C-alpha cells in the first residue's frame, strides 16, 4: 500500500524531529565538553548518535514504502543551560515532546488504516518509554547528590561508562 500524502508528510516531519533531537543532544554534549564534564559529554554524544539512527529508521521506512524523503531545515538548538541537572531536565522535557509526537503519529496511522506504519511505529513507542525512564533515573540521581561537587563528579564518571544504547 502506497503511503498516503498525509502520512508521508508526518513521517518526514518526524525524520526532521529526530535530526533536531540529535542536534539538541550534540549541543548539550558540546557544553559539557567545554565545562569539564567528560562523562556527561560522552553520554550526550552517544544520545545524539542514537537520534541519528532514529532518523535513519524513518528514512529507510519512507523509502521502503515508495515515498520520497524530504529534508527540511533544522532549528538552531539552545547554546547554554544553567547546570548539568538543567540539561537533563531539558532532555526529559524534549523526550516527552517526542513521545507525544510518536503517539500522534500512531493515531494518524490508525485513522488511515495504515497498519504497516503503525507496526513500524511500535518500536518507537517502546523506545520512548525507555528513553523517558533512563532520563528520569538520571534526574533521580541528581536529586540525591544535590549540588555537591563530589556527587556531580561521581555522576559524571558513572554516566561516562554508558555503553551502547
Ligand atoms: Fe528519537 Fe530520543 O527520541
């Protein structure tokens, strides 16, 4: 079944949103690099790569369904955040926004009886639960250590040990 125009546009929009996510996390990584938090920087760097992979999944799916990928401008990400904790709070907020977008996409696919798109999106539904959970756990740790330098230092070290996704 060929992709309906409305679905194609929504998938292309989400491809863009995933690239925008990569851009935001890369900006976060860059701030951490400069401020001397190599662990947080490595974590965010990996996150940015993961978002590029998400974008690639949309790219491949659109092509497989015979649609035409249309790339669009990516908005400029923020440059500065107030603290490491504020960065992760912004990351959680962003992931919640992405989860909403994915849910809306599922609704749209259902409206159009596009089951192939719905099945494709299921992976993202699961992924969003995992992403929100991971960032929530990190924020819990920030709450525990408060703004003690030793605590933040340990957390930076811990997050730097992130392997794969
Ligand atoms: Fe691709 Fe973090 O959502």
